[in-house]
């Protein structure tokens, strides 16, 4: 399926193949290249590769910034607070037991989720041609005064 690609000026550019949004995000979640699904997305814990070793897609210009951290905080906060409230209502555990359970659980969940969520954000940016993934420079790169 083709879609019309528009530049920063709003003028119609060349037509391009539409990129699958959910497939790209799934590939990123699994730590794979959002383009081919074969190459690795990360070279270390949260550091993305410069380019895919399989298809050559450049990844160095992505801008996930703080969105993955915000999403992890929202997800883990809802899970941990909901579980804590449920356990607190059903039991009479002392505070130290809650601290011994919920602090490590919170840290572990955050560490487990941050990589897959960052990969999904990079996949989202790739599918939507954001931040250099569409072949054009960002508006902030071409107009730093904004």
C-alpha cells in the first residue's frame, strides 16, 4: 500500500511504501530492527546500534528521549500500586514486609520493561517516519531557532 509523503513545507513529495505500525513496534519490543526484524536494535542495555547489521537501516538518529521512562513509570506504577492496595486490603502485613516486596518488585519491573518499551518507541518513530526515519531532517535540525 502506498501513501503520499509530505515534507515540512506541506508540498507533496514522492510516494513511499506505508510502513506497518504495529509490526514495527512489535519488532522493536523484541529488540529487533523495525525495518527487517532480523538485526539487533540494541548494542548494549539501552544504547541503539548505529545501523542494522542485516538491512543497513540507520538507527542513530532516533529520538526516544524520555517517553520510554514515562511509559514505564505509568505501567509499573499502576501495577505495583494496584497490587499493593489489594494485598494491603487482604492482609495485615507490617510495613517492613511491604517494603521488602514492593521496592524490589518496582525496581525489577522497571529494569525489565525499559528496553522493550524503548524498542517499541523506536519502532513507532520508524513506522511514522519521525526524526530522520523518513529521509528528511527534523525541523529542529534545519531551523534551530524554533
